[in-house]
C-alpha cells in the first residue's frame, strides 16, 4: 500500500501526483529550478494546490519560465500579467519573479548557475530529514535562512527563509518526506 506524507492527501490527484513524482526529487535543470522558485513565490500566503492548478497558465503567461525572456519583461508586460485572470495577479510577486530571472542571468554571466549555487550552499549533499510526523517539519531552518540571505545578497526578491525552505524541498535539496512515506528515497 502506498503511503504519502500527510499534506499530499489533503487535496486531489494533482497534489498527490506532485508529491509522488516531483516533490523532493533532485532538480538540476535551471529552467525548472526557476519555475519552482516562481511557483513557491506565487504560493506565499495561498494554497499549494491552487498554484498547481494554475501551473499551466503560469507557464503560458511567463513564457515557460524561460529565464532570458522573463528577465527582459518590461512595465507593459507586468501590467499585462496583472490583468491575466488565469494566474495569481499579485504585482509584488510578479515583479519578484522578473527580478529573480535577472538575478539568475547575472549568475550566468558570472559563470555559474542557480543550481550550482544552491548545491554548493548544501555542501553538494541532500539534507535528508527523518521526520515521523508532519508537525515536526519546520517552516524554516538555519540552513534556509542562510540560503535566503545569500539569494537576497545576489539580488533575488521574495525569498525569505520560509519560501526558501519550501523551495529547497521542491528541488530536492531538502528531503522532508516523512519516515513512513513510500517516496522517501
């Protein structure tokens, strides 16, 4: 019998599929890392399942999260996005996504990637926690605070320690599948 982390059973199939096939899996693709960071930003204060339901609309609205395209968005594009009823129309979040694409572009120009930066901060190891209960999983840690500070110093926006913790879980740097979860490893 398949056992899942408790949160994965709080919604529909979309949430279960995300848990089973994406969450906690190592992501190395820079575009997908940017997409997941952007989705985490959009999720702040909202429900993750809502964001997943709008994921395809986000991909269309944000040019499939192609970093160079998003980095070049101007004020007119921000206004267009703010009028798009298919996505979450929070201007602060939209601007942060654009700023983050620009920060990633700056990393690329410096000869590195967001992927490399994140894994270096994690000493090139996945943080594997062995929580037994959902209540044990923290919203943020000293590690997520350190990563958030590093990202902020590199020009990233809307990357506080709580969003960063969720993001690190999403890209597989932190594995917080509960100890009984069939998808732990």
